[in-house]
C-alpha cells in the first residue's frame, strides 16, 4: 500500500515566513499599527505559529545586522 503525503511542502510555508521576517526586520515599530502576531497573520496569511517563527527569524536578522 502506498502512502501519499498531502501536507503542503515545507518550502511553501517558509517563503511566506521569510518574507514576513524580512518585512518585520526593516519596518520600524512606530509604523506598525498592531502587535506583531496579529499583524503578520493578517498581512501575510500566516498561522500564529508561523508568525512566531517569522518574529524569531526577524530577531536573528536584526542580531546579525549589529
């Protein structure tokens, strides 16, 4: 019996997370009208968990920039 994996490919989600992380890293807090998780969910269509991953990635981007 062959098992077919119907879950989306990981790279499909990571592109949106990466885009959200880059946006979050370059957008000053004063230009954001909501807390990060709801904002990323709305703006990029992420789940709460994906928004948290994007926030963590944005923090890494900012840490490397120093």
